């Protein structure tokens, strides 16, 4: 059995948060307005409520101003766009996050495009995603940014490696694939129509999985010594599990992220980091 090490997102995220808290303390001591994050939650999606609660708590812990806007399920597109327009103009708000998914009657694309790119803390605005693809400075979506931070923290070599990303969403799969490409990996993106997936994953030196399917990646799909990043969050009766069969895959991998305690905490830490960076750009 290969000795498999843990990419400890909980620890790395906590260190990042402590570093941010020190910076915010200095900002406040100098008499300046602190960084402010506005979070908009529409409706009663239980998972969204949990995420928003975690984000608000994290903001307060590092000393940010947190502006939570809870809107009812029946909120209209117009009302939501008006709130976004107000937050765009509010000088105390440096980052705006509209928690997705929105209720079915609302148009997510239009809402994301209404956020000013310089306040688009999630990095989902086409302007930011476009700059990411072009390799220009931009706000990088929190989960992909957290994955790259974790790999860098543990000194995982990326250049020249075969990186395989399972999942092609705009929030995880596509951006993380581009970030790996920027670091000179040879990147393959797999998705639901990919044929013979396991033949591709077996070639991965770095395997990032964001498919939303519990225990989808099993031991025989992974190359010996691979670095495995599990983005999946699946709520089963037995608890929270990732997209990777952790117990099986750790027998072959050299590094692996646990769920929980891997990518999840990094996402929240990078949300704070993005807010701080947006704030600093306004100074
Ligand atoms: P999504 O549902 O938008 O996309 C899933 C992707 O998986 C699609 O591109 C699809 O083509 C691919 N896929 C589905 N079935 C497949 C199959 N059989 N073979 C290969 N590819 C397949 O998902 P998302 O928003 O990118 O999220 C993916 C997972 O990551 C979810 O579990 C989500 O909860 C989790 N997530 C976690 C964090 C975090 O902070 N840890 C952040 C975002 C998303």
C-alpha cells in the first residue's frame, strides 16, 4: 500500500483565515472602513441556507462587515435586480454573492451579469470567466482558487503532469481546468458524455473530481501515486460524502482531500480572500 497523505483543507483554510483576520485588524486600527461582503439568499433551499450561514460566520470571524439579504421564494427578477443594483452602488459593499441555485422562476445568468465585475466575489461574471480563460488578472471562482491554493501549499508539482478534471461546470470544472493549464499541466476535461472514463482517469497524475455523484471514483479508476482532489459534496443518510471512494482510493493515491475537511473549507477561505482583494483594489 502506498502511504497516502492528506491535503488538509481544514488546517490550510484556518491558517488563511487567521492571516486575513490580522490584515483586517490592521485596517480597522488605521480607522478605515473594513471589507464588506453582501450575501443574497433567495428562498428556502436547505443546503443554500447552510452555506450562507457558514459564509456569514466566516466573515464575522475575520472582522468583515457582513450584509445578509434574505429574500422570499416568490421574489421577482425585477426585485432581485434592483437589490443587486443597490449593492453595486453601496461603498460599504466590496463583494456581492448571490447564493446559487436561485428558485426556478429566476434567471441566474441575468442576475450574475448584473453584478459589477469588480464586486463579483464568486468570479462567475462572464467578464471574470473570460479573463480567466485568457490568463488575465481577474477574480477567480472560490472553489477552483481553493484547490490551487491547497496544491501549492503542499508543494504538489503541476507542470508537465497529466491533470484530469471530471466535471465541466462553470463554477468548478472549467475554471479549475484553466488554472491547471496555466500551471502547465496537460489537462483533460471529462463529463457525462465522456466515453470510457476510467481509461482517462487512470492516466491522471492529478485527478480533480466535481461530478456530484457519491463514491463515483473508485480505486481501480485511479493511477498509483495520483493526487486526488474530491470536490463533491453529497448528503446521504449516513452523512456527508464526496465523489471519491475515500477508503478505497487512498490505498493507491499519494495525496487525497477528505470530505468533509478538504475542498469545502478552502472555498470559504477563498471567498474571504477574494473579498479582501476586492477591497484592496478600491483603496
Ligand atoms: P454540476 O452538477 O454543475 O456539474 C456536474 C458535472 O459532472 C457536469 O459537468 C457533468 O457533465 C459531470 N458528470 C456527471 N455525471 C458524470 C459521469 N457519469 N461521468 C463524468 N462526468 C459526469 O456540478 P458542480 O456545481 O460543478 O458541483 C459538482 C460537485 O461539487 C457537487 O457535489 C457539488 O455539491 C460540489 N461542490 C462543492 C464545492 C465545495 O466547496 N466543496 C463547491 C461547488 C460544488
